[in-house]
């Protein structure tokens, strides 16, 4: 769509996830990369050079004060999400913050509270929700194509190897499965059922470094409705999602990054959706954030900030069963 106002992005943290986001911005209509900030000047300069970014900054405060930046994308490690989000919001800059929004619900409430008091947009970068295949699945659910949803099965697991000094196994850096990988199926359950669970049963393996290396969850939503969720940073998993209803089922292969979905209704031929996109998929969340700014919205209807807070409340409840706190 031509004529959309250009939105200038500033990136906080020139790391791997920010690199993926920056690549995808080329596919987001009306997006411009204006600045990048990081603690390491050499790494920040290299990132800027790679993506043709004109300006670099040494801190979130400098980035947030830049008048040529319309919105800040935060791609730093989990424990500093709150610090960076609050600094940007305090300066009146809208924020798209990588998942998890914060380390726990208390931090998330601080972010949401400041955004509300400032009247500034903030959204958790749960990119999966904005993928065409996931949005198609949402339409099928809303149309009642599979009837009443009774069961969700979803997982995300990969083997990161044994590196106790690396981020994933380091508690001080926000390591562990639930915060890094598990938030995907937990958030997806919130997306499917439109609520947080009434009941939580869980099992986790706490490894040598004090973080959860794998988990299994059974979430109850009343009337027998349930989600069976699994995650790991030490096990390779299929990473599919299945949604079962009274009339049929939806399969979403590799649901985090899925390029397709399949609808199977009793007595009917399967319906297969394929999106055929050329980008990884971060562009869709960027477009949602930019449309919100153009329309004067302070939250996303697809990934509302209030829901991000509630999801972290659920994750706090889960970790409490394991005796694991951040």
C-alpha cells in the first residue's frame, strides 16, 4: 500500500535476534532503519555498516533521545529488557520489545504502567502471532471450523549443547527453557484459549546451572479444556502445534515459524494454507507496530500488552512449582 507514513526504527542491541529483525525490515512497508545502539562501539559500528544504518549510539538513553527515531526495537538479553523498555518509554519513544517482555510479571507491570501513564505504544515482539499461517488458524477458530476447542498440544525444543557459560544455561542472563523457548507454547495457549489457565500441573528438569533444561505442562481451562505443552533447550523436538476441536483439528507444523497450516474437519477434504512469504516473518510484527503508531494506538489487539503481563503471571506460577525465581 503506497502512501504509508515512513516509520524510522532504532535498534537497541546489535546481536543475533536484532540482525534477523533488521533483515526483515526490508520487507516491511514504510520501515526505515535509522539508528542502532550498543555497548560495544566496534560491534555496533559493524552492525550499522552491514545494514546501511547512518547513526550509532552507545546507550538506550542516547537512542531514545534521537529525534530521528520513531520507535525502538529492543533485542538485548532478557534481564535488561525492563531497563531498556522503561528508558525508551520515559523518553516518550514507542517500544517493540523482544520476548519475554520482562523477567517476571512484576517487571512487566512496571513497563505496562509507564506506557499507560505516558500514553506511549508498547508491544512484546511475539512474532509468531503475526505469521499468516497463525492468523489463518485464528480465522478458522473464530469461524468455528473445528467446533469447540478442547485440547491444544504444542512444543518448542532444541538441543543447544552443553555450554554452562552461554546465555541459555546462565541464570544471571535469563537462561532456561521457559523464558527462552517455553514462552512460545505458553503464549500460544493464551492465544488459542483467550485466557490464562485455572490449573497448572508441571514437571521440570533443573540442571547443574540452576535453570530449567526441559519442562512439561498440563494447563487446565475449565470444563475439561486443556493444553499439553513441552519445551527444552537440551532436546530436539518436532515443534508442531495441534488444536483439537469437537468438529475437527488444525495442525500447524513448526508453529513458531510456520509457513502453512492444515484444517481437517470430519467428513470433509483437508484444507491446506501456505503463505509463500519471502521473509523470515519478523516483518509482520513490525508492520503491526507501525500501523499502531500511524493510527495512534498504544497497544496491539493481536498481542496486547495486558496479555503479555498475564502470560508472565502464568509463567511465574509455573516456576513457583519448581522453586525457580528470577
